[in-house]
C-alpha cells in the first residue's frame, strides 16, 4: 500500500537520507517542502512505500539515487544544492575580484567568515568518522540525530580519529 504524504517527518528524513546516500549536499537553508513542490512541478511524486522512499512519474518508478543526482544538473534546482565548494582561499585573484565586483565587499566578508561547506557529502551513517561528522552542517546534524539517535553521536565522538 502506498501512502502519498506531504512533507511529514518520515518523508523529510527519507529524502535527506537519500540525498546523503547520493552524495548530494543540500544548501543549509533548503527546505524539503520546497524540494517536494519542485519535484511535483516535474510530474514526480514522492511517496513512502513500506518504509522506503519511492519517486515515481506516472506508473514509472525511478531509481531514487540517480533521480536525485540528476536534479543537481537542472538549472531550476540549483538553489537547493551545494554544487561547488565556496572556499575563497582556493580562488584565483581574478575570481576574487569578479566576486567582489558582482556581490560587493559585504558579501565577500560574509563568505570569508562563514565555514566552508564542501560540495559533496559522505553518506551519513552511524560509523562515520569524527571529522566527517564535524563537517556536517547544523541541519545535517539534526537529520543525522533524527535518523540514528543521539547514541550514534556519542559513539562517533568517542572515536580517536
């Protein structure tokens, strides 16, 4: 039996986990409800079937990981994902000057002061390293705790490396 849900906690958790397994990092401010609405504009439906996330278009069920990775290539979905690492320390002088000219010195200051978010994400699992856990954003940590419990965080933090 398939129950199509809105953005319940179950769908939210399943989609976040699916994006993680696809090594796709969501923007920290991205909302799952917005992503589901955008998927629906493409004719995709998001459903939970026997505890499994199912993406389908009409009667065709899609490979979830491939479908979610494909979304990152579509221009209308770019605002939801971290597509490149925005680490100004690695930029050329020309790129720095272009960024400042387009966005201004205030935005440049914000970019330099915020933590660097890598474009990809390693799969969130309870056996990840302490360094990988620390590299997660706040919303990713919340999703991790929701999925695996705070006991998993304790086990990760007890690891030496």
